[in-house]
């Protein structure tokens, strides 16, 4: 099956807003999703981007308008300014990568972590929130963690995904990267991705 590399971050509302739709599209067109959590705090300085707090007030205000619009368009009851954003996503990212290494549905796990942050207003640094997210995805967080490599090995993979993303020209989350080298940035490009998958 052809693979779509999925560069994302758990703190991104845009990754969450597009996650379920992307999973459905990939399945419908016979593609495998290769989720690759990425450190966009590393990517932004090298690609001309700015972290949210450093963006101009006008850009920050427009982002809130867009979140409201896409909340309605995607039919997801996200909280525009959740109380635990940004969360420390270290433990969540490690769990997603560990699930991937174990052949489990890491994409579904990441989606449920997004729901935890953006709908349930839970803290991704809270292990109980991660366990609940895993349970909703049909997974056992404790078992995944117990079978996972050492944290430093997982962290190296996180760094490797980031290096790979930069080498491929990725500059924002989410990015959907096709085997052809064509990629689509932003969940608002999913309809264009869908057209491309339909052509293929």
C-alpha cells in the first residue's frame, strides 16, 4: 500500500481538526498513514515561521477566527482557547511513537490525544488523560509504555522525524507528504489532497 507521511504535533489544533478526516481518506483510497511527530519549535526558525506567542497580534486574532470557522466546518466542538494549551506533549509524543513502533494505530491514538486537549480541556502532561485517550482509541497506554524502547531512543526518533521533515521542505503542521514528493500543508488542504488521491 502507498504511504502518506504525516508530520504533525499534538499541540496543533489544525492537526486535530483534520486528523479523523485524513484517516478516513487514507483508508478509503488504500493508503497507509506513517505518523511522524515533529518538533515545529525546531522547524519554524529554519523555515521562516514563528511560534504563536511571537506572531503579530493581528495574526493571532485571525487564527482565532479561523478556528471558529473550521470548528463549524469540520463539526468538531473544539474549545478555541483550552486551558491546557500549550501542553507539555513529551509523554504523549513518546506514547504515539511507541505505539507506532509496536504496529498499533498510532494515528487514532494521536487523534484522541487531540480530543483530550482541544475538546475535553485535559492536560497532555497528565498520564491519566493519556491513558483515557488511549482507551478511547482501543489501546492500553500502560502496556504500550511497558513495551516501548527507552525514552532516549524514542526521543531520537522524534529528532529524526524533524530532520527528515526539514529535508523534505516541511514548514508547518499538519503536513501530508506523498511518495511522489508532493505535499499538502494544513488541514484546509485536505480536499485538495483528496482530489490528488482520487486521481492516483
